[in-house]
C-alpha cells in the first residue's frame, strides 16, 4: 500500500507522459488509509469512553440515576436520529417517508417482528452493562467483556455452521485464560473497592451480557441475510422495539421508584453524556466500521483496553498488579490473533486457470446476493468466496506495473 501511495505522488511530480488515471489508485489509497485511521480512532474512543463514562456516572456522590431510564432515553434518541436520517434520504418529503415506513414496517411486518428478538436481547444487554460496570472496575469490565468474542464465535459455529481455524480456537482458549486470571485477581482483592460494590454480581452480569451479545449478533446476522433494508431502517426498527421493551423493563424493575421520584431523577451532565454516547456512539461506529478491517478492529479493541486501564488508574485509583497485567496481556494477544485473516492456502491457486469460478455469475443468471449493509469490508469478509471478490474488484495489471515502476 505504501509503494502504491508513493508511486502516486511520484507520478504527480513526474513528466506529463503519466496519465491522470495513474494518479487515481494512489489518491484513493491515501484517502482510504486516512479513513482507516479515523475509523481506528473512533472505535478506540467509543469502546473506552462509554465504559469509563458509565463507571464515572455510577460512582459519583449524590443521588444515583435509574439505569433503566438511561437505556430508554438512548433508544429514543437513536430512533429519532435514524428517523431524521431517513427523512433526509427522502429529501425532506414527508409523504414519501410515510409511504416508505408504512411499506417497510407495517406491510412487511414479518421482517419487522423478526427484529423483536435481538431488540429484546440488546435491551437486556444494555441494562446488564450498567449492573456490571457499577460492580466492577472499568478496566476489569473491559477485559472481561471480551468474552463476547468467545460467545459470538461459538454461536456462529452453532447457528451459522461456520468453521474456525486452529489459530482462532487457540486464541479463544487464550482469551478465556486471560479473563480467568483477571477475575482471580479481582476475587483475591486486587486493590480497595467501595463497600456497595459486589464483584460476584458484576461478573454474573458481564457473563450474561456477553452471552446475550453473542447470540443477538449472530441471530441479527442470520435473519438479515439477503435483506435489502438500510442500516438506518434496521436501527429505527430496533429503536422502536427497544423503547417499548425498555419501558416494560423500567416498569418491572424500578417502576415504583421512578413514579415517586421522576423519570429524570439523578440526571447530571455526566449522565446525559452517557446517554448521548450510547445513542450516537453506536450509530457512528456503524458508519465507520465498514472502513475498518478485522485486524484494525482487533487493534482498536486492544488499544481501548489499554486506554481504559490507564484512565482507570488516573480517575478511579485502580491498581494494576502483575496478575492483572498478565491476564490483560493474554486477552489483548488473543484479540489480535483472533482478528488475523485466514491464510490464503485454502483457496485453490489454480481456480482461475482451471476454469470459471463456481461462484461466478453465469451468463443470463441473476447476480449473487449482496452482503447486508451491517457487515464489514468485502476485502476482509472471511466467508465470502474469493471469486466474488475478483468479479467485484477486477485487477488492473497495467496500473500495478506503473505503480511498481514509480515506486
């Protein structure tokens, strides 16, 4: 990638014999690199800031806000934001928006109802996160929460019939070992903790949150395969169910207290920061995540663990002992190893020479199904046939030769 970029810059300063078309790959690669770095920064800040802000808001002295109301407010703001984005896509035409939503939400009610299950699980997960972060140090939660990689992998194998490489299975074992070490350090009393903190309840909540996260993510992917709905429509539908289910959870868990003290009891600027982070942070990640490959996502997770640990030391007096450092190091290494792409050895080298790819589109046949909008970059999709990549992104040997010569 660096060679192509440098080749593009050389071509810009070179003689006029170099065509303008030769500049396009280098310019496009440079812009893509910038977007990847921006994506890395967004993912790191989102992963670390949400946990730190929840921990900060839940440990402030004074009246403690109701976590169920924060979950409901985040769903409301998320839904309203997606509605405004859909309104902008319809160029401000209220009639077109109303017809579109009537068709997508009511007429296609079966697809809408399919989202009730992941929405219920996501709402439960968001409430469990508050319980976990209220009872565990932010750094300990950040490390333990990476168990969601293990649960997602297991549900992918069971529900989607996916296969994992030996390296991925080894990294999952390493991940579990690292989390176990961190929890052993926590159970051994690694550092002082407030009297109202219950590490056992925190661990149970984070494990349940990881299980729900893994199942919901895989189920969401399974039901949306082949779906044509945009990411904003799907998030609007999730927001509608999330708001309704969140209100049911609020009434069941804290209804009497909320009725007596008020919906916004205990809200401070820090609490509103948590709500806005939950509502808009996830949508922002959904926008930038398509520019981040699997390695970048793993690197972002590792950096967010380091950032959360450093911030916890500064903000909450968290003590990093050798046992925690060992466990966190194993988790960071496992996340990175799991995110590595599979080797290209499994793809037959003579596929293009021996004949047409079995997944290529024959003449007169409909094109292969597109990936849904919530999925990642095609170039890093581990389960996409390589020939679809070649058909979608054909190589240009003459451009590659020019780039190599200029580098």
